[in-house]
C-alpha cells in the first residue's frame, strides 16, 4: 500500500517539475544579463553567472548547453525587450503605404527606448554588444540582426522606390539607424544637459518619433531623387558618344547630338526640382503638437 501511495504521489507531482525548471532558466537569464552587461561576454564566466543566480555551477550547461548559447539567449531577450521584430511586424501589418509602415515601426522602437527599458541591463548589454568585437558571439549577433535588417531594407526600398540591393537603400538604412544608435549608446544624462529641450522621458516618445519620421521621409525622398539623377547621368555617359555619332552621321555635324544631350540634362533638372519640392512640403515636426 505504501509503495502504491508513493507512486501515486510521485506521478502527481511530475507535471509541476516543469515550473521550477522554467523558473530557474528565467532566473539564470536575468542574472546572466546583469553580469554580461557589466563585464561583457569575454570577461564573464559561467561560474560567475551561477553564483549570481544562486544556482548549481553546472546550471548553465544543463539549461543552455554552454555559455555561448546562454549569451545568445540573453541577447535575444535583450533585443525583444528593446525592439521585438515580432512587435514591429504586428505594428506594420495591414498597412499598405510605406510611410505608414515607417511611422508604425519607429513608434514601436522609440516608445521602447524611452520607456522602462532605458534603465535596464538589456539596453546596457545591447549597447555594449554593438561596439564590442567578439568572434565567439558573432553567430549570435547575426541571428539577432539579420531579421530586423531584412525588414528595414524592404521598408526603405519601398520608400525610395528602389530595389533592396541598391546602394542608396543601404545608405538610407544607415540614416534611419543613426539616431536610434545614439539613443542606445548615448549617455542620457549628458544628452539632457547638452540638449535640455530634447525630451527623453516616456511622455516625449510620440513627439520624438514623429520628428524622426518627418526627417527620415524628407531625407529618403531626396536621396531617391539623387539616385535617379545619377542613373540618368550614367546612361548619358554610356549612350552619349553613340548619340553624338548617330546625329553626326545623319546631319553631318555635332549640333543634333549636343541638343539631345542638353535635353537629357534639362529633364534631370526638372526631376531634381520636383523631388526638392516634395521634400519641402513634408511637415517636419508637424506631429509634435
């Protein structure tokens, strides 16, 4: 009877063992986040993390298979707390206009960066990882960054009307990423002292996001126009000699060819004026209230 009772009790308790295991794993993640944020990947040992979490020294290997895999899991957790690819995907879902997609994505990121995460280990670790070269953590970085980079390239390509692999799209991505990197890496206290009216509190997120959207749209439209003009110029360089040769053969002189090239330059000038006019009409800062 006692044996049967023991078996029944043991079998009744087994489903509950997953809860402590999951709790230990999450506790390790949190403890590792704090230690990695302070010392970086190269300066941290599994023993330190286990001591900080108050767990057995073999816990890192047991739950994650090693410190490299633990670092990857911690970085993924940090990224999801700062700007989750899933959350950004949900924010832009159902929106057809690339401008609306950009605004939704930037709102998600800025709201997060000016929220509670700004004083957490997640932001400190993410910033440290951005400026630290670690061959061991290279694979983890790629796994984290490539999905977000793909979304960004697609969005910027739509906004500029250019293919994703166009050099101007890559430069446009850098333009969008620069202010976000400043918010991740910059010392908020110094930024507030240097720019007292900037506003880096959670309540300032909508105004800052609107400002970034306005300037990003103006810059990307201008860059797209320049890329178009450069393309026309390249075509002119490629076909210019053929055009002049053709008209010289037909008319016996250079006048026709030179007029054709002048007309191409005039078209390029009109395109530049149109792009410049559209960029000026964007209401920069219009949503700040």
